[in-house]
C-alpha cells in the first residue's frame, strides 16, 4: 500500500526485531534491561558468589550492612541502584527495609534525618555534582548535628569523557560540610568492603559518609563472595515504639551549631582518622624497584593508574607497580601521619588526583609542611588540570615524573608510544581535512519530542528568533544539530526561573522548555510558582512524555498507572493524555492560559506556539506537549504485539520511505527531523551527484516525516507504507488484486 504524505497519529506498531534507539536486535540491545537477574543476585546468601557490575555489588552490600532505609533520585551512573531496589520490593518487605523513590535529591538527603536520632542505617543515592548541589542544604543541616545511625550517600561521580553534566568535584562538598569521602578502588570485593566500613565509619565518627563512584567503577564487572543480608533493627517490620527524647543538640539550629562546628574538628574528624587507620581503609602497595619514589592515588583511579604504569613500563602485566603506591580509598579526611609516613625519605611523590582544584594535593602539602617533611610533591604540575584521567592523560604525567627522577632513558618507549598516538590523531584529522567531528547524542528514533523542535524551527522562521531557556532532560538533545535550540541551561527544572531576568529585557517573548521530570523535580516551585506570584509574562512548554526518560524512564507522579496503561493499550492510543496531574496542578495554582497539543501534530504545535509567543494575554502561558516516550512505549507494547502475532491476530505497522526518483537531494527533511533512520544514500541516477534521502530499517513510523513534508511544504518524495502481519482473508485478496494490477500497469 502506498499513501503519499499521510501523517497518522502515533499509533504505529513497531518493528519488534530492533530497539528503536540503537537499532540493534533486542537480544543485543543495552536498553532492553530486565532487573529479574539483578534482584536474584540481591538474595544471595553466605558464601555465594556474586557476578555482575560494580553498582549492583554496592546495592547488595547495602543489604549485607543492615541498611534500614534507602532513597534517592535516579541519574547516571547510579540509577541502577535505586531502580533495582524499587523493583525488589518483596525482598525489601521481607527484610523490613523501606525504599523511597524521592522527588529530588534534596528530599533524599533530608531522608537521612532519620539517622540523627535513631540507630538506623540509611543510604541515599544520586548523580553528582548536580544532585549534590540540589541536596546540599539538607546535607549541611545533617552534617552539623551529625548522625547516630550510619549514613551512606552513594554519589555517581559523573566526571570525564562519558559525563552528561557540568564538570565539578563532589570533594568540595565533603570539605565544606565535613563528610567523610570514600573513593574505593574499583574491585567488587573491595567496593563491598568499603560500603560495609562506610556505615561503621559513619557511626564511629558521627559523620555522614559519601561514597563516590565514577562511571567506570559503576560498570566494572567482577565477582565477590557474598554474605547473608542483615535484617535491620528497628525496621518496617519491627517499628520503634517511642520517638526519641527531645535533644536540642541534635537540631541544626543556633546556638548549638557553634558547638557542632567545634565537634567536627575536635571529635569527629579525629574519630574518623582513628577508624581509617585501625581498619586499614587506605592501602599501601609496595613498589618492586623504586622505593625512593611514591605515587598517591584516589582509590577510584587505581585501575587506570596501574594500566598506565604498565603502558609506560613501570608495572608488570600482573599489576605489580615498580613504584610504591598509597591508595586513598578515603580521600577525606586524610590521615596526616599516614601521609607523612609514606612520603618521608622519598626523593619525590606524585599525587594522582582527577579534576580541579587539587584538594588532596593541597591537603598533603599542608600536612607535609607542618611535619617538616621536605619531599618534593608533584601533581597538577605534571598531570592535566582538567578532564578525565584516561590512560593517555595518566601516561603523560607518569612519563614526566619518571623522566625527571629516573632519567629520560627509562621512558623512551613510552614517549614514542605517546608520540605515535598523537601522530595518528593528526593523520586522521589531515585525512578528514579537519579535527575528528564530535558525535553528539540525539533523540531516539520516533521520539515524541523531536516534532516539537521541528515545529519550533518553523515558527522561528515565521516570527523571528526567540530566546529559549532550555533545561535538563531528553529535550536538551534539541540543543544539538540540526535544531540548535536553547540559550541557557541552569539546572534541572530551572528553565522558567532562568528566564526571569531575560524576559523583562526582551521586546519579544521568551520560551522556556521543561520536561515533566523537571517540572516535578524543581520546576513547579522555582519556575511556575514564582512566575505566577510575580505576574510574569512568560511562555512555558512542558514535554509530557510520562516518565523521567533521560534517567532511565523512571515513573513520576504523572505516569499513567496500570489501569490507564491497559486502557490505552486496548485502544492502541497514546498513553500520556491519560494522566492529567500536571494540568490539574497548574490549574490549581491559577494558570489561566493552558493548551495541550499532541507532539506529532506539527501543524497544531506550530499554531499554539505562535499563539503563545504573540498573543495579547499577559501572564504565564503553558503549553503541554503530549507524546509518550517512544522508548518506554516500545517496551510497553512489545509483549502485546508479540502475543498478537503468536495468536494469529492481525498486526499492522507503519514505515515511511523516500521515493528516490522524486527526492531532489536538498535534504531539508533531515534538517527538520534529525531522525537517525532518515539518512542518505548514493543517488541511483548516474546523472545526479547529490545523495538522496532514504529511510533505513528501524523507522518506527512515528509520522514526523509526513508531518514535516506537509507543514514545511517539502518535496513530495515521502511515502507511507502499512505492513500487515496475519492479514485477514479479504486483505490478502485485495493485496493480490493490487499486485496483479500493478504488474499489468508496469507491463503496459
Ligand atoms: S523521551 Fe524517550 S524516546 Fe525521546 S529521547 Fe528520551 S528516551 Fe528517547
Ligand atoms: S524516518 Fe520519519 S517516520 Fe520514520 S521514525 Fe524517523 S521521523 Fe518517524
């Protein structure tokens, strides 16, 4: 069947052989994650062997440590911890552990208040640095009175090449609020060991403990011998009979806060240092050849350092370093005597500390100076000040250190290797005629947010450029080519607030874009409430895709519940309109201009956007752009479609295509859609040189191609095909007739 320019609502069924995002077969796709196996591994008992990822090992370690409550806000690279715990509710109920998916990191940090008065072990998790920023008020107020029950804050240190947030260090928060900071060596057994000690360290010092896990530590794979899970006491199965006695000292309120500050310095830090020494939390690795030199490394960088040492000829293949290493599994507080003992008598020491400022190096320099130790201390003078310490960056620093203290000859081979790497990079750039282009991520295939950016691009062509306050979430992908949409990102849910100083200075209106995740995380209060209170003339577009998609499609308060999902599935309908919590909340707050649009209806989105940006209404105008996250939608309908196919029921899916004879090769469709399955191929016409557009395997038939062809008056090369599986007898007959007619016409 062929129907040119027909743009359906997004009811297309999908091609169930492939993931809509990575276009791999589902069996190979990383997004088709089921937590069934992970939950099984949480049940492992005494002496069993755990196999898996670092972050799951940490999750199991929480249960082995007798944690009583767990909370957090999802975000890479630690989403897995909370996702698995939420799905493991039956196990948590058996143990008496409370699990809470918190509204944001501030509410997660505030949850730790349970451990101020009660002997409850608690753990929370989030993505840092951004999450720690949000949580910092509660963290300060927790750290001031200190804790009775052990508290562990598992932060995903999203720093370096795979990071998705601003590049800052969580270390600063440990320093300013006096939290212990653990940075365990990425080895599963060791990470588990550090989690267990983390709770005990917190109890011994009354300090909250932060455990930072870099991206690679979260995903490192390995095994360890498990211990039995410990049921906490008190717990949800064994509740406290009475509240704690009133104790003003446990409030973060003057005048006791002055005493808290002294306690931190005079009691808590010394207690923490004593615990660290007594339990050998930091590790001293001997050096086989150069005991007169030393390396001090953050635990989380240990594996990379060893690999780099091996690369430059300063460690053997089994991981034995030629130079002694002090591995700081606790990076704050440092133990002065341990630092002095390690450095004393050495010709030089290199501190391997990722990111800036170099807090550890400065701290060590102070400790050595106070102790009168004159050992030269190197760090950022030899290693890069910014960026991830990958093997190349570490090797550059090690080569500098070794050539200074062991002579040039010792690192000749390493220098050659580094030069070769740089030469290869230069050769590739030369061959390309430019530096290697960056490869920014893009929206998933069929993402419901893409059509809005197509519409916005067209609207700006009509009414002129608009200042756009962008936000955190999948929609931030609209800042990349070809949309290039967004002037600022000030934090999760902060877009509306971030335009408050801009819009009064602009002749035209500004537009703020926010996701439903950001709306509930922060945007409702910091943006909407403030704009209404101040009577601001502002436009807010909320993407209502039903989930916090960018963090792994976790549910939020406006996620349709099971009955609504079933009803939508029965009707093959879009899911997002079934829950109207956002709309009723906005109306309850007093929003008077509120329009809902379906994102795939590009023409209507254009009309409503234009109206909001130009209407006479002076006040907050909110556009709710509805369209269920395609990733979640595919996960939801996949089993339904598979079942229909199995039982012989009719299944229809839609695909779009480009007629290569009609395509004129100007590629305007790509500049308006950026769909990965709408791409280029060589022009089959030998007389034309420009490549033509083509739709490849993986198109989910979302309809955007047809919509854009209509609304932007593109060339008439798109067609829409309906692929029917298990067709009905009449359909078979009609298809056969059509085929014969086509053949006859072709022959004629
Ligand atoms: S909203 Fe869903 S479909 Fe769109 S980019 Fe995010 S995960 Fe992908
Ligand atoms: S090729 Fe077009 S119709 Fe197909 S998924 Fe991409 S945007 Fe949607």
